[in-house]
């Protein structure tokens, strides 16, 4: 249980920090449109993936 919680908890933070760093790097380099598209697409695809997963698990 400890391994599961530590891996899942820390893994979530490292995944999100990578996403945030990539988004910030795009904005910092002046590529605001690409950053906005990246952030928007990531959120939409993530929500759709959850929806599909919930539908398949019924």
C-alpha cells in the first residue's frame, strides 16, 4: 500500500510539474498560442479519456 500511495502521489506531482514546465517554457519563449493550444488540448483529452474509461468500466 505504501509503494502504491507514494508512487501514485509523487508520480502525479512529477507529471503535473512536467506539464507546467513545458507550458511555461512555451510561454516564456514567446509561443503563447502554442502554449494555449497545448494546455487546452491536454485538458480536453484528459477529460475525454476519463469519460471513455468510465464508460468502458460499466
